[in-house]
C-alpha cells in the first residue's frame, strides 16, 4: 500500500514539475542585443559613443524585422487557408494525402520510361 501511495505521489510531483516547466517556456520577448557590423569596430576606429549608438540602432531594427517576419509568417498561413477554402472536398482529401505522404504524386521518371517502352515496341 505504501508503494502505491509513493508511486502516486511521485507521479503527481512529476506532473506538477512538467506543468511548471511548460509555463516557464512561454515565449517572452527577449532583449535584443545590437551588434557593430564586422570590421567596423577596429577598421573605422569608432568611439565608444558611436559603438553604443550603432548597437542601439541595430537592436531597434532587429526588433522591427522580427515583428515583420512574424507578420509575414501569419500572412503565408492565412494565404494557404484561403487557397484551401477554394478546393473541393475531393481536392482537400487529395491534398491531405499529399501532405501526409500517404499517397505521393506519380513518379514522372517511371511514367516517362513506360511511355518510351510503349513507343519503341
């Protein structure tokens, strides 16, 4: 009986730990660090003030670029969804099979070689 109780308690602790670690993995905005482009620091003899400002500009644009990339990903997903809406149910089924690899498209090389044999015979 004590083994059963210990197993249940251990399982419960594992579940609590897994749930707790899952919550901590929620995406939080990272602090983006800017960089001075390669060769600029020593090659251009930048002052410390210039380096700081250049890193700041780089970080600012990296943040903006990241936001735009996420927006582009969302638009690509939205475009695919709109395209799928235009398909018939049969086409949607075929698309699912193609996407999951259940049934691939016919191999052109096999088809061509079969056609060539028929023409030569």
